[in-house]
């Protein structure tokens, strides 16, 4: 969340009498009996805010007529949609980039939404168990939820237990090195095989990255900075070795097996010097495999880290304590 967006959200929070959690860009607080969370409808549009309330009434969801009436009565172009999914009611505003206009639109529409819900007999409920009671907003795996204290503590306990299990499965560097090395052998075989078949070896760089990172994860446990360094070093070395071996095989075949393959492997620098292997195609090929290994490695490593992060993404929105008005 950048500074400019946060400053606009601060204006909204001030004008609505709510609070802002700067860590996750959520405006939160209580209006009437309802817990309110205000945040972007989609993450890529920070100025398109949605006003969210979790509530239910005995006679079912908001009807089309009620929604139509609500949106029409406002006769203003600032509202996009009002919808109810389960017990979650979301009023989406249009994109408003001016902070003052945004704050005014949120404030006005929040009041109207709360007035609508209380006039229709809606009561604040927990998104977890659906019982009518006081709730607070939480961030869970990147999404925001309304939970009662009971649901919060049971989810908290479950996540803590999962976290302890994961901590117990501590990262095993030796296993990781072995796994990454075994994975990189698959990658190396792929580099040589595809090249010997006469194809451009782009895909094999990606296979090298995927197999090395997967190997580390399988035998080393969780991915961490050490893992990234180990995987990178192994990949750099193995791509070099595989590429050099690939050239040695080409030369070995051309020389009609005058020397053994190991000797040819050793002689690759000499062949480069003697221009028996063209330096530009040697370096070009190597650079390409490295490039594609990098392309393959980045998403693999990012995904491995995200997997580890899930449990830390659970916590209350905001520190502010407040009582029902
Ligand atoms: Zn609950």
C-alpha cells in the first residue's frame, strides 16, 4: 500500500469516524451495531472502495427490488453495485481519485447502507458461525473476514498448531543440498538430451530450475534464504557442467571416439581457444540456458516462499478498541 493511497484512506477514516489499519490499508470500525470494513473491491484499483458489513435478517437476503430501490433512490453515479453474498453485504463505489470526494462519498453511502440495513431488520453476525453477535475484522490468507471471539480463537488455535507442526519440520540443509543436486541432475540430463536431439535448449533451463527447487523442497523441508542460495549455486554450476558436457559429446562424436568423453570434456576450453568450437555460439547457448533457468527459478522460489507465509497472514485488523455505540 503506497503513501498516496494511505493518505487518501486516512481522509476517509477521519471523515467517517472510523480507523485506518495502515499495515493492510483497511478502514475499520463500528457504525451503529455493525462492524464495518472498507477496502478496495479489487487489489489493483485502490480508489474503488467497497463498504462491507456482515449481517443477516430473518426473512432472507436483500431482494432485487430492495437493491434496485436503494441504488435508484441515491440517483448518483458514485455507486456501482450493492450485493449480498451469504451474510456478507458489499456496497461498491466507483473509482474516485480525489480524496475529499472519496471521503464524502464513502461517508454518505455508509450512512445510507447502515440506515437501510437497520430499517430492514439486519443484525450483525459472525462470518464464521453465523451467530448474531459482536465481531471484529481479521486478515486471513490475504482476505478480510468478520469473526466473533469464539471463531477467532478456534481459527487462531488451528493456525498456531499448524505453525508448530511446520516449525517442528525444521529446515534440513544437508537434505536440501542433496535434493537440489538430485533435481539438478534431472535438469542437466534434460539440457543434454534436448540439445543432442537438435532442439534449442530454452525449455531445459526452466526444467533445471523447477527440478532443483522442487528437489530442495522435497528433501530439505521449507524454502528459506539459505535454500535460495544453495539452489542458485547448484543451478549455476550444473548448467555450466551440462552445457560443457553437451559440447564434449558433440566433439566426441565428431572426433570418431579418438579420445574418451572425459578427456573431451576437459579439452573444451582448448577447443574454444583453437576455435574448434565457436566462442560466440558457446557463450550464446550458455547465456540462453542461464536466462531460461532464471525465468523458471523466480516463480518457483516465489511460490515456495508464499507457501511458507500463509500462517503469518492471520491477525486482527487494527489495534483500536471500541465499543458499540
Ligand atoms: Zn463465530
